[in-house]
């Protein structure tokens, strides 16, 4: 697995080349150095055997564990370059979102999951008690300004053990600072405004 540490520095070394680093796709066995768009934050990815990907943040010599990646992840920098949204492909049929806003050693793994829990509660409210979630994919759509994060949750549900499958697509406009859903978006609105289509199956 990969060991990922995030270093905050005013002038990263070697010289920063961020143009190809947004968004960032990571695999558990990658070895890489990745910069934020403003070159102030450096991500170092180091394979570390079979212990899982330990994602740590280091600031002025202090290191804090952010989260763990077991398979794959996609990192999206916020428009202020100091925030980070992680699409964590935790399982092949079940993803989660982690939000670090701002990216700080004070953000615990539990705190980073508050957005994910908010969306899960919204989804469960929209479903019926007979719906069983088979596939669950929360994904990034857009982050045009610091107070305007667009995500969707695509999923497939069954009723009973053998289906049939029903696909669902829920879009959300979220204020990352307050963790408040400002607006909901239909599948048609997601496609029209952001050219985004919900993933509902692996």
C-alpha cells in the first residue's frame, strides 16, 4: 500500500509543476510527489507494503493522520487551494467522500466524514424503508467557489434479496464551511449545468 504525507511549505522543492495535478488520481502502490495548484502544499506518496495507505499531514514538524486508503482515491483541490475533497473508492461497490476544509492537522478522520454522513442522511430520507442499497457512489462534480461545492450520489437499490435494481441520482449544492445543503439537483440538471451523469453501478 502507499504511504501519503502532505507537507505544507511556502516553496516546494523540486520546482512545482501543478498543471497536470488537478484532479489527482492515487493508487495504493503509487510512488509520487504531487503539488497543489498554488504550489504551497506537497503530497508525497510512498508505497508501504500491505498495511494500507496512511495519509498524514505534516506542518512544521508535526504529523497528523488524515485518513487511510485501501484501494484508490481521487483528490480535488478547492478553489482556495487550501481545501481538499477526497473521493475514496473504499470498496468496489461503495465509495465515500472526505472533506478537509481547511486542510489542517486539526481535522480528524471523524470530522472529515461529516459531509459524507450529511449526504447519506439526505439519501436515506429520499428512499423508502423497503429500499436496500446495493451500490453507492458519492462523486465530485464541481467546486466553482469556496462556498459552492457540487456533488452527486448515484446508487442502485433493490427490494428484497433478488432485485430488481432501481437506479437513483441525487445532486447536491453544498456550502463546505457550514455543511449545509443549499440546493438539490436532478439528474437532468446535473447533465445540463455540469455535463455530469451519475454512476450507479461498478
